[in-house]
C-alpha cells in the first residue's frame, strides 16, 4: 500500500510526535518551516496533506489543527477520511476533449456552462471517449445497453441524437459526437 504524505507546516512539536509514530500510522511525515520550502515540497507530491495551525492562502490540501486538546485516534481518522474523499473526487472527474465530466453528479461542463446528463448519456460519452476509432452501433447496444446486437432497435441512434441536441444547445458544439459510416466517435 502506498503511504500518503503528511507535511507538517511550522508546527515542530507536532512533527516530532508524528515522526516517532511514523511507522505505526502509515504516513510519510515531512516538516517544512517556510512557504518557499512548502511549495517545493508539494510540487514533488500528488498525494499529500498539509497540517498547519493557520490557514495558508492559495495552497490546497490543508488541514487546520488549532483546536486542542485533540484525540490522536480521531485526528488519524480525520486524516484518513480526507485522503479517501480526495481519492474519490479525483476518480470521479475526467476530461473529454475540452469538457470535464463529473461522474458523481453526472455533469458535463466547460468554463461556466453546465449540462446535466442522464446516466445513459454519461455512459455513452465514457464509452465513446475510450475508443480512438468510431464505435459501431451494435457495440454500443451490447456494451452500454446490454442488448443483443442482433435486435432491431433505434435506441442508440435516438439517445445519440438527443445527446447531440443538448450539447449543441448548451455548448454550441455540433462536432463533439460525430457520425462516421461505421459508427460514432468523439472528436
């Protein structure tokens, strides 16, 4: 299991306590005493949390520890919950072209424009975005809907048509999902 990185900022006593317990709490512990070193340290990590006694401007991933005394086990629990939430949020968003898709809220966005998607529309976009070639209708029928590709249905075409209309209305983009002679593709 990969250890998460805890950066203790301007809090030497707390750093010493955690450093003694580092092997038992499954975190890498680092001490930083100024903002320049802090920015250098966080540039080296993707998975980190800064523990500080005061809020830092323009710095993400902070846990302000200013309410004492604190139960050590509750603190470790809060830190673990923070890392779980961060991981969940990172996995829920993905970029498709110039758009961001949030899988949790099923929202497609670009700048300040937002489009609410249905679950099926989200699945269509995800499926098409994973392919570099056009995806055949029967593949969408089978893999997105779970239908037998030999069934005669226009479900895929209808959903794609409606999805395109929504995207054109909100984003004025008629080239996001294109039709090719052998299927559909996201550009």
